[in-house]
C-alpha cells in the first residue's frame, strides 16, 4: 500500500517525539511532505527572534516549512497543491477553516492534550494539573470548527502524580502520542477508523493563562494550592509576596498541620511550611526575583523565612468553565 502523504501542523516541542516516530518507525506507512508552524517570534529576556523547535527539527531533515501569519485563500491553494492524503495537528496555534480541513481525503486529525470532553481550550496540560486531577491524557480526534469539539477515535491516559508539574506531564503526554497514532494508523489508512461523539453536557473549558493567575489565596486548602503551584510551573509560576517582593513557588504538596493562612509555620527537610485554610502547604522549590529556582533548604539559607513570617497573596482566578472563555485581545 502506498505511503500516506502527510502534512504536520504544530508549533510546540511537545510534538517532537511524534515527529521522530513519523520520520523513523512510521515512515513505512506515512511520508512527511511538509510542516506548517507558527512564524518565528521574539523569545526570552533579550527578545531575539528565533525559530521554534518544530521548524528547527524540520529544517534539519530537509522538509519544507511553511509559516503563514494567517490561513488565507492563497495559503489554502498552496496547501491543496501539495496533494496531502492526511493532516496531523498538535498545538499548532491557528484555527483551520472547514475548506482547509477537508483537503486531505484521509482526514485532518488533532492530538489534544486532555481526556476530552474535559479541558477543551488553550491550556489543558497546566489546567488539569492545577485543578488537582489524578489523570489526564491525549485524545485523537477529528477536527471540526468548534473548539476541540470533534469526535474522538481513541485516547492515551497518563497519571498525574502528587509532585508532577505541568512540565513533567507535558513530557509524559509527548511520549504517548506516537503509540496512540501507531495503533490507529492501520484503520485510519483503511478509512475504517471509528469515532465517538463527545458528551457536550460533560464538556469543560480552559483558557490561555496570564501572569494574573500566579496569585495564591492562602485561605484555600493546602491541596488546592499545591495543585495550582505545580500546574503553573514553569509559567506563569505561582507566587506569594514577602517584604514587597514576589517569591515564586515551583513545587509543592499538602501535609497535615495547622497554622494561620499565609503564616510560615516552619520548615522540614523537604520544604517551607505555610498555613492555609486546611492543612499545611509544603513548598519544595522557591525563587527570588532575578534568582534561580532553588530547593527549599538552599533557598532558606540565603533568604530566611522564620516561623511567624506572613506571606501575602491574592484571589485565585478561575481556570475552568462550562462554556468557552471569551477571547481577550491584547491592549494596543
């Protein structure tokens, strides 16, 4: 059987293990003919324009790379001219129109980083961790014009352990995309892949995170705060205020004990202990402005926070809703 001429749409490094499989073991079944990714953008403190990891990977393998700012009629015509059999999408960053989605005869499929219908939207990895879920996964779905609402063919689940951050979960999810595609590729190729419609009543939605989400309300329970801290690592990074300066929290869990919310109760071998509305929050990693993220013992040697120290916080912003969050356009 001829290999499927395949175009990949993606802009985030989470896709790299899948691309490696497509170019390696999967190359007997698919032929990568082009990569579509976001335009080069300024990154880091120096704001230097750099190619993303997907573009770098593709160019190193001699694959054509396309970086349209918008999906215009001209972009659609050029895409159609490549005569793709199949399109695969993961964390691309552009909304695809119906006439664009319909071009490959074998279909356009998305790898969404949640167990749909939960956590449709822009931040499913961070939000699932921040909300204290014990499990998440990747869903293989057919793309439709509504936000992550297409029917699902299959999914691969992963565990969220107590001290997993969003970064660790992203790595776990990246690793399961290739097995998910591999076991479904034969029926996809044959045109017999089966799909199940999502339960719309069970759908939940997440949104793009902002720096405002870093605030912590110490009247919440330690378990809620620990999940929020781990889910917002590495960005936007949950934080508290001490002596007018922010202190970022990079990893936390909840332990038994009582103390006034926001009050340092002491420290143990693993972390700084802070009072909450229920239990003690144990923070394992902390960071001062301009410094590095350090283990709690190392941090406290340079920045003591003795028992009785009060830390400031703010309101916890909602991360999940039953309907899509409104799109907030940046101010000019």
